[in-house]
C-alpha cells in the first residue's frame, strides 16, 4: 500500500517482512530502514510482520530489500 498523507508530501508504504519475532527484531529492521535517504519514520510490528515506512519520496524496492536483509530478515513485498 502506498498512500499520500494529508498535508505533506510524505509517502507511507507498508511492507511485509518475514522472520521478525520480538521487539529486538523490530528494532533491527527499523534501524536499518531509518538509515535510507528520505526516510522520516519506521514502525515495525513483529506479530504481523508489517513494517510501515514514511519517506519523502517512494523508495526503491532494492534499497528496502537490502536494508531488511542487512537486519537479518526477508522482505516479502508490499503488504
């Protein structure tokens, strides 16, 4: 899901990530994705595997996949 937020130009995208099982997992994924250029916030939820990313512009899926891989998890795709 990609959606424009109300008054800003931010883009919110929800990704599905497999392998997260705890708060530490959420933190690892969030930390890696937060380092991508233009990302302003990341919220990972281990119980659902969903990771919500708010960025200034749409992110390249390859960059998101590389960040999730670096954290030790697998990007399934967009939720």
